[in-house]
DNA sequence: CCCTGTGGAGAACGCACGTTCTCCGCCTGC
DNA sequence: GCAGGCGGAGAACGTGCGTTCTCCACAGGG
C-alpha cells in the first residue's frame, strides 16, 4: 500500500474515532484495526499519537472551512451569505454522528495538557473568526459585528453538541439577522 | 476528621485539579495528596472516580448559578439585569486560573463516554438557559430572546476559554444590548 | 492489660494503552 | 534460486492509574 494512501486511511479512521468517542478514549490499536494500517506504519507516519491528533485536527480544519466557504459562496448578496453560515451549521448539526465541534471538544479534552493541540484549536477558531469578519466587511457592517456573529456560531455549535438538537442554528441565525439589521 | 469535612476537602481539591488540568489528567492519588483525605476515605465517600466527578460538577453548578444570580440581583431594571450577566461573565473570565466553562470542558472530555456526566452537563446548561429565559420574560421580551442571549453567553465562555481573553464578554454584552433593543 | 474496630499510609493488583521489538513471509534484484 | 530488506501481525515492555488490600497505630470498653 502506498504511503500516502496509508496516511489517508489512517486519518480517515482517526477522524471518525477521535471525533465520535473523544481522543483519549481511542487507542492507537483502535486506529490500526479501523484503518487496516499496521502499528509500525502508523508510527512511521505519525511518530506519536499526539502527531496523529494534530494531523486529524489540521485536515479536518481545511475541509471544514472549505465546505463552509463553498456553501456560502453559492448565495448571492453579502447579508444572505452571512445567514448562510448558520444554515450550513444547521445542516451540519443534523448530520448523523454529529457530536459538537471537534475543536472545542479537543480543547476541553487536551487543551490543558497539550500545547500543540491547544494551538491548533486556536488557529482554527482564529481562521473561522477572520472568515466571519470578512463576510461582515463585505456587507459593509461595522468591524464589531464579526465578533458577534462568531460568538453566536460558537454558542450554537456548543449547544447543539450538548443538547443533540439542530435548533440552535436557527436561533443563532435569527439573532444574526437582527444584529445585521440593527448594525 | 469529620466525614462531611473530609467530603468538602476532597471536593475542594477535586474541583481545583479537575478544572485546572482536566478530569482525565488528574488521578485519585492527586486528589488524595491535594486534599489530605486518604484513599480509603475517598472511596468511602465516592465509590468511584466518576462519582467524584459528578459531585464536583454538581457542587460547582449550584455555586456558579448562585453567584451569578446574586450579582444580577444587585442591579435594578430588567434590561440592566440581562446585561449584568455578561458583566459577571467578564469578571469570571478575568479571574486567575480561568480555563473556560467547566461543563463544556467536561462534556468534551467525557460526554461521549459517561452518560451521567453528560446528563449533568445538560442539566446545568438547561438551568442556565431557563435562568436567561426568566430574565428575558421579566423584561417583557419575546420568548426567543432567551435562547439568543444563551447562545451569546455560551459563545463568550467557549471563546474566552480558548483564547484566554475576557474580551468576548464585552462583545457578547454589546450584541445582547442590540438584540434586546431590537426585540 | 487485652480485644476490637476505625482510619491512615502506602503497597499491591489488574488493566489499558503508548510505544517498541521479534519474527516471519514476501517481493525484488541478481 | 537466493540474499536482503520491507512490511505486517502481534507479542512484549513500561508506565500510569483506578481500585483494593495489608499492615499498623491507636482509642475505647471489659
């Protein structure tokens, strides 16, 4: 098996397991049996579990933001695009297996013990925040609005994760609509 | 040492350690040496670590909500009280050792593996949500506003925890002010 | 003075898991 | 056909930790 193929398979398995059960509840052996990549190979590709966790967060980060951006770009109108963010969140929340925000969960689990992981979580949130800032700027809204939209999105993610409901996306969307209108 | 004293000391130590480092990073032996309560006693009081975690979350829940309510009750005017919630959050975020919301962190860490812990997190968030609902009702605001205020507060907590800044409290307060005015 | 029970200190046990090692089959180049 | 090395399976190792057990000091009642 090609090395890059093994890497993808390992990351596929790691993502599903880490996200679904939490990082600490998943052993390297679980990743091995779910991916079919031998332990030896796993440790060649990722010299420690922490590296695998970082790679998981990084790959998921780019995919997550790409999918969000692709969904948003389909909408026309700067304000419509802002609201599209919450529509996309609502779809995400409704997906089977949704268990909250992978980065918030990872931060709760490892943020205190692993600075690399904490740093990746911060980088992801910073990027998302900047994306919302850019959407707000395109809509000609004051700079402060980006931060408010961000807080609504974060609150929706964490609440949807804990309650298992997609409703927070609608609540956040409605709040965003009012904020954009009022600003 | 009296049994109830031992229980309090154990919970004091557990709270500081669990909150500061995460639950899984703290061993029962750490709780023992930090509290001065022997392992035997610890296991008499809390037959398993999970019970200690539950007790930690429960005691912190009542204290957290009492302190919030006490702070809010000092303000006059229904809308002022709503904004006081975010002022209180800002003070909390600025406290030394602040590491985000204990329940969100615990959910990220244990939510997938421990239903009792997940249930306590849900109960805490439900109670906080209902508290905001009651504040919104007293201000004569539409029922939907409570949920929006809740999402802002959750977003602020999680963002303050990850970034280590108290600024999200101000951003959330400003957003809440606009939402209350617009509603 | 002994017997009993309570509680503390810390060793011991069992298990899970991150990481490494051993063994062996198989493929490739001669 | 064969030497050498690459890779897989899984055992082995070390450690950490939840939980229990052992041993002992000591207080109180006969």
